[in-house]
């Protein structure tokens, strides 16, 4: 499988999910850079945020290699990488913060937030709020009154939203697509705009990157739970993970949405990767169903040369020690959470290389520096 996802300008969003460039009614909070000094550590502090720190050497990593990766980012070798957090055997072993961002800075994770929406969907399924094979028409009021109604639209199911193969005419990688997210942001009713789109394919026939479909999924979670999406996340996902600070992309009516734009501290975002590496538990407590985590690791379809399914990406990395499978979140600019089950390793990056091939820099850090450092 190809390990460079940016083959052409048309596929820039393969690593992030839409340009999310602003304008209109896009609901994205402005980026705030606190202007802090750069900081790196291979002996992270205990701060009471739920992590038990350790050191690379204690957890089977080459300290010099990890230190070298952090220093290379700090010294300009990987421009636009704003943070890196490394976790091995469930212990926080290294962290670095760059370009004015710090340990406690909320960072816009862009489309990495979609994978958090998937986790919320898994929790909702476990609670019996809906099933993945439910037609979405079961959970959308007045569904029959939508524009361009036909049997194909009636056949869209929850799992189609999770796998981005709803068949709606929605493709963020195509500026001519009616459902391109930038068109959605210019409307006040994002959910209605997406659901009013005509069908381009049968559900399940082809995967196309569609932020709007995940917005619809978040809306269904909110409707079925009777809670705002951010309140639902705070109770059932962030609360158990000890995440106390977050920001959400909001629709024009002020509702938190699930298509991207989630803002978290890097350490807290890394908890999400460890949650999945643990099979859905955090500090021994069940948060996400184990079966949902297993489903999230499977490739259902492919987009831009990568595997995809349940709002997670899949890729085989090629590095000096061989090849290695990973599944990961991906946000425009270089915002990634990588999970390596066979290595018991999580690596989280934030970045600001928006709409640029530079957003792929974390893959180079992994293959050239971190993966060869694992003992």
C-alpha cells in the first residue's frame, strides 16, 4: 500500500479531510498561538492529567533516536510540526512542543475529530440508541420530504456514514462536487444541506471523502441521546479519559458538530490513541466497546491509496526495519494519532501545514527516526 498519500493537488485533503480554510459559516474557532518557547523532553513530567510518565529507555526505545527526532523538529528539520507525543506500553515517554504551542495549548485537530465521532457512535450503539445497519431515515425527522428523494437515499445506513460510502453527491476532494464541505459551510442548515443532495451512487458502491456525512452522524448521535454532541462526549468519552478542556466546531445554530475541528491538548489527544490500543479501556475502565475498536481497525474501503473504515485510516509503513501496519486518525495540517498494535506504541502529532504536502512530515519522522528506535 502506498505510504505517501499526497500524489497530486486534488488529493491534498486525503490526509486531512477538506480544506477547512474558513469563510462563510464554517463554525471553526480561530487558531490561537500563545507564542510559547519550544520545549522537548524524554522524561515527561507527571501533571495529574492521567498519564504515568516513563522514559524511552525504560519502555524499549532508543533514547538518542527519540531525542534526535525531537531536536530535529525543534531545529527546523520538519517545518510546521507543532507537537509530538510518544507513548509506549501505556506510558508517556517523550513530548515536544514547537512553533509557539505548548503542552496545555488546545490545538485544532481538524479531521482527526472524525475518529472521535466514530468512538461516540460506538458508545451510542452499545447503549442501544441505534444500530449500524439502521437506515438513517429512522433517525431523521421528515426524511421523506428531503429533496432528490429516491430508493437509494432511503437505503443509506449508519455504517455508510462511518465508511464514507453513502452514495450522496458529496466529495470534499472535488471542488465541483455539490456536497463539497466548503459549499456546506455557506448554508445555515448543514445537516439539511447534505441530506438534500442528490445521490451519485448506490450506498456502499464507492467511498468518497465527505465531511458532511460525519456531520449528519453527529447529529443522529445528538438526536438519539437527547444531548448536545459535546455534552454527550463530555459524559461518555472525555470524562472517563480525564479530558477537561476541549473546543468544538459549531454549526450556525451553535450546536457542536462531529465533522472535524475538535480542539484538544496534545497529551489528551494521545489518550484517545491509547484508549484504542487498550481495546477501548482507559486505566482499566471500559469506555468504547471492544468490538467497536476491532471494527475500527478493519479496512472497509479505500481512498487516496489508503485503507479506510469506521472513520479511521489504515496504511502499511515502509521503514528500515521492514514494514508495519498502522491505523490512524488524520487531520489537515499534519494532525495525526497513530496506533501500532504490534509495537504497543502510540504517536501523536499536531501540525499547521494546512493544504500542503508538508502535512505528511510525521510519516517521515516515524519511518526515519521513531520506528527504527523500537527495541
